[in-house]
C-alpha cells in the first residue's frame, strides 16, 4: 500500500463531492451526488465506490463546503475554506481568472481575485441557486436538464423575479396561463437567475476580465452559462469553463497544502459509520402550540364567539353590495345585505387568471340571486383592483390598506394594530385615532406567507387545511427559523431525518410565520408598539395554529390582544365556500 493520493471532500447544502487526485494532479476518481440530508451515508457510499475503483491505497484527506465544519472536526480531517479551495484550483488550471461565479444548491458566490481577494455570497435568500432552478422546473413539469434543453430554442425573454422563489412562481404561473412557448419561459427563468446573481451579489462591482463559471448548475446547464455570457458581454476568450467545474471546490481542497495524516479507505468509512449525527444539534425543538386538549378547546370556544351576522341570499330581497379582493394568489368575494348581513362568500386560488376567476365568481352570484334582489354597488381592491374595474365595470375601487382598516373597525372600533398575511405579502398597519399612521410590508422575501406554507403542504402531498390540523396536535414542533423557502426546505429534510413528524414540521412553520412577521417585517422592539387591540386578517390566519402561536408566545401575561380572524370567520360563516 505504497500509493498515497490527495483527496478532497466538498459537503454542500444539497450535494456531496469527492475527488481523489493522482501524482500529476489528474482526477483518478470524481463524483457529485445529492445527499438529501443524508450527508454521512452519501459520503460513505462515494468512498466505497472509490475503494472499488482504486483498490488499496492511502489518502491525504481535506474537507470543505458549507456543511463540512462539524463533520470535519468529528472525523479529525483538515478543513479548507471554500475561497482557498477555489483559488487553489484556479491557480492550477486558470491562473488568469479575474472573477469566479459559483452557483450551488442553495449558495451563490462571486469571488474577485484582482485588487485584493473579495467574496460575495447570498445570505438570507436562496433565489437564483440550484434549488431555485429545481423549483421553477417543477412548474413546467420537468427537471433542470429539461429546462436547459427547452431554453436552447427560445425566442423571447420575459421578466421574472428571482429574489424569491415564491415571487418568481407568481410571475411564472400567469405566463403559463397565457400559453407562451415553454422554451421562452425556460430561458426567462435562467435570465432571472443571472439577473439575481449580477445585481444581488455584485451590487455594482463590475464583473469583467476573465470570468470562471463553477458549480453544478453552471457545469450542467449550458443555456444558463449562455445567459451569463450575453448579460456580461463576454467573448469566448474571456469565458473560463473548467472541465469538471462541479468538482472544482473539492479538487481545490485536495490541492490546498499538504496533510501529515494518511488514512485508508477503511479507516475513513469506519469513522463515518461510528459517528453520531453531527448535525442533529442544529435542529431544535419548541413548545407545542397547545399544551393540552383543554387548552385547545378553550381557544376554540373563545374564537367561536366572534361571528358575523349572516343571511340567505336565495331568500333575500333588496339591494346587495359586493366586494371583490383580487390578491396575489387568491380571490375573495363577499356579498353583503343592506343591514350588514353576510349573504354569500367566495374564496379560492386565482391560478394566475384574475379575470377568469372574477368571471367565475360573478356567474355564481348571478345564479344565486333571486328575483327582487339587485346589485347596489360593486367595489374592488387588491392587486387586481384596476383591471377588475375595467373588466367588470365595477362602481369603484378601494385602496387595499383602507379596506383593511374599514373591515377591522367594523368589528373592533378601537383597533390599534392590523396584521394581514396573504399569499405573498404581509402588511402591518399601525392605527392611531382611527387612521393609519404607519404601514410596514415584506419586500424582498415571501417567507412566512400563505404561498410559502402551501408549497410545504403540497411537497408533503397534503391540503393546506389538513396541514394546519396536524400542526395543532404536534407535540414537538421543530425550529425552522424564518429564512427563505429554499433554506427552510433543507431544515425540513434534516428535521424529518431526525424523526420529526409532519405535524412537528407544520407547527414549526406556524412559529416561523409569526417570527417573520414580528421580527423581520415589523422589527418589533417593544410590545407596546402594537397596542391593546390587534386584528389579524388574511387566509393564513384561518389556521388555528397561526393565531395560537401569536397568542402563546409573543404577548406577556396580562396584556392579551383581541384576535379577530376576519377572513376565517367570514368564510366559515358563508352559505357557500
């Protein structure tokens, strides 16, 4: 066993890479594999495959990557910082490189080598990364490679947001409803990734000279590289596309200095198998939303007292007043009688087709209206306010925030704070003396909104309603933080690996919703900023889990807000869902 080879391990957010180099720096073994939160098992599989291919030998092993620090310490393997690993590889194969762009599963980096070493990396958002591309590909019922093949024949580029996976979804869905060429949508998704990388990371710092393209997405997706070439105006001479760019960081780790420690395949594999889960401590557990069944019954009894006066549209005579809210992902409609009684409601997804959904709603109202019943006034609000006024010839439109206030005051005249969580947006309205004093909105991220929760429910093959029910009875909710959807997907996978139930995940998401609202949007410092009377609105609060989390953890004893799930009560009291 005289042979000894340098080996590099790169543990990424979604993949594991293993590279073993020969004496002249050639790759004897190189593999790239998704780990699906099973990092140690995946690495052990790669090591066994390498042993089968190379036979008995010794290794000088070094480790790098976003998920490697704990594992490296546990295995007593030398750690190499990613920037050092990239620089080591580039120094060997492309020393002329001025800028390196690396895209991973959840990470995006730009490294500048001229004028001092500088790295820029995504932080709170994983828009424009490999996982983002996977999400967008699923909307077109394909995978990343299928997206790449389609993009090769594009004719037109459409604007798509890449700063947030949920926002991008809302741009893509209407496009699909208009039946554009799939090739155009695919190329537009890649262009969104490029725009996010260049504008979000570079932030005005020029990307010029010799530019290297690294990481799995840029290795396998030629059309994604092409969008970078066009956007950056790079000629062929200044494009640096190394062979095995997906293994580049692992190769750099193998090249980065000498290691005195020599080990066999069997020793490395055995150390992996003997390790406990070194990442387990990263996923914390939280208190249940309801400690006992009695607590939940008390909660339900209190909220069930808040009812909306209702009537029957089929037997109603007189004028009715219609309000239509065209939201980012859903449409809502309420038909109210002359005395304020609720006669008819509609709530559902618009699926990117606002006009078609509005027509469906109005057809249902006309079918239900009896003789002797007339429409007195139709008001629209929300994202689609203007287009519905024109299409339906509605009588008026109302600014969305004003509609929030008028609805809240109808139930709680002294309301001081309104929290609305919709499909993609979150609004916080501070009210003083009956008027809106301050408005706070989510801007670049939809984490914690309705579409965010719906995506998780669908990923587990559940309806949103069932997903909410299992959250209420969960015994050990997982702490998922309040980061973007892509990052939280990884936390969910890790939690499930540790035995978390679907209910634990669902309850953890309820925690995340409120954390996001209070600490990312409102940036709450003092509970007195909210006031005594708080009204919560929006479809997200139809789940008992969300207001329960707000009630349980974020108001001190003796200072309870009055919760009113307006949309939830209106819908539950409707004659027609």
